[in-house]
């Protein structure tokens, strides 16, 4: 019995010892064996952190740019225009949808330019606003030139000048005068007169080829007009380059408000104008939005003729009135916002600056590009269009000569634009799109 008990005890104790020997050490070693190969290295942790940071920044940037403004609700109309174009032949709907789709893109392009301008200062910022604000019109002009629609180029650029001078500036003066009805708003009269002089020079460049053509006084019929247009375009580009140099060197405070000291005392000014995206994000968004606008502009230009027939509207009215309103969406919103903040110098820099840039750079640029590519783009905008531009520049010059603004001046400019729009609605273009090479 003792031997049996001892055997039993030994037998009962042996498994217990085996279990202790087999389980305890293995339990201690297994976690190390299982997790050691799966433990992330320091470099992978850093890579994952950087990747998450980049993705969060991208999502934040997309949210700010594309989902922070109610006008962005129109963005889906752009892809919808492409779907309608590829699924049906309803050019009227393609034109309308493309028009609506470009509006928020043009506004966002101007907004991204303003964000970039926060890092560049007032002078360069004003030039950037004018440059990228007119990018839509230049893109549409390039596609029109590609399709041989030379009259659309002339009329859309002319309409952009008229829209900026009369509609955009009129809305700025009117809204600023209503908000600040208890005082007279002022702006830099010298800057306004310089821009008015450049606009008059542009009128001269457009007037002489038209007069030469319609008086039949060309030395070489069919050639002198084009040669004069190309020579005048080169001169206008040189004049605009000198104007830019003058702005950047001699007039560094050109786009600064006259009452800047009062504005700087406002503690909320820094918060209101603080950039919401970084410098490089602004540059990337400018590139993305420009490409997006280019894609929609092709559908827009291709649908102009069909839209003219289906909507029963003259091509001249579509080119001079409708297209520039879309292209000037950014300028329109910016000029009104600055005027309501009593920064009329910035409003003039956007509205009149854009008109000056189109007149002295956009139009001559298209003539020179057409010269290089073999398209006979000239400065003969026909007598009706040239006379309209001449009278509009005269009216705006008189409004700016005092250096003051009120809601009455803005209302007069708006009414002048209504007269211009009605005139082009009943105007029959003697040189139709079909006659263009």
C-alpha cells in the first residue's frame, strides 16, 4: 500500500509538474514569438503617420475649396453637360449646363487666387486677381480659335471688357453705396485715370483697323488691315508690359485702400483675411481648376451655334453678354465684397484692372497667337462693337474722374449695361461665325 500510494502520489504529482513545466514557460515565450514578427518598425510608423497627415490635409483642402460655398452646388452641372453631350444632341441643354458648371469653377478660381494673394502682397495680389480672373475668357478664346470661330473670340473678349467696366463696377459702386449710404466712398483717382488712359489706347487700337476696313482706304486690300492689327497688338503688349513694370516698381501701394490706416485698426481684419489654405495648396488648386475649366470650355464653345438656334438667340448676344458673365463670376463677387468693406481701390483693381488686362493683353495676345498658328485674328471688331466699346469707356472715364463713388453712379453703370445687352440682342452680326475661316 505505501508503494501504491507513493506511486499514486508520484503519478498525480508528475502530471501536475509536467503541466507546470510545459505551460508556464510556453505562455511566457509565445507572445514574444507571435508578436515579434508583426511589430511595426519605426520607419513604417513614421510612414503611416505621414500618409495619414497628407490624406487629412487633402480631405481638409477639398472640403474647404469645394464644399464651403453654396455656389458650389452648381459644380455637378459640368459633368452633367458632358453626359448630355455624349448621350444626346441637345446643344441648347449642353450650352446651358456647361454655362452653369463653369460659374462655380470661375468663382473658385478667383477664390484660390485671393488665397495665393494673401502670401504675395496687395500689388502682386491685385495682378493675380486680374490675371486668373480672366483665365476663363482666354481659355474659351483658345478653343474658339481652334474651331475657327474667330468672331466668338472678338465678341467674348469685347463682352468681358464691357461686363467688367459696366456690370461688375456698377454692382460694386451700387452695393458699396447702399451699405455706406451715410458717407462718400473714395478711391485712388490717379490709378483710375491711368487705367482709363490704357482703355482709351485699346479703343484706338481697335478703332483704326475698323475705320480702315469700312472706308475702303487700305493700301493693300485684305492685307493692310491684318498687318496693322498685328503691329498694333505688339505695341499694345509692350505698353501693357510697361504698365506692369510701373505698377510693381513705382506704385507699390496701388491696390491698398486710401483709408488703410483705419482698416488696420480693425481687430477683425486679420481674422477675416487670413488664408484658409497654404501657398502650395493655392497653386495646386489653380492648376486643377484651370484644367477643369478648359475641359468644360470645349463643350461650351462647341455648343454655341446649336444653342443659338435652339434658344433663338443671336450668337453676338451669347458671345458678348452670356459668356462674359460666366467668366466674370469671380470678379463680380470679389468687387462687390471689397466695395461693401469700403475698399474701393481693390474693387477698381479687380473690375477696371481686368478690363485693362483684357483690352491691352488678352486681345493682342489672341492676335499674336493667331499670327503664330496661322489664324487671321485681327483688331477689326466691326463698327457696332467698336462704337459700343468707345462709348462705354467714355462713360466709365467720366464716372471715375472725381475719385468718389455712390449708389447713383453704380445704378447708372448698370443701366448702361442693360442698354448694351438689349442692343446686342437685336444686333445682326454682318460677319457671322460661318464666314470665319
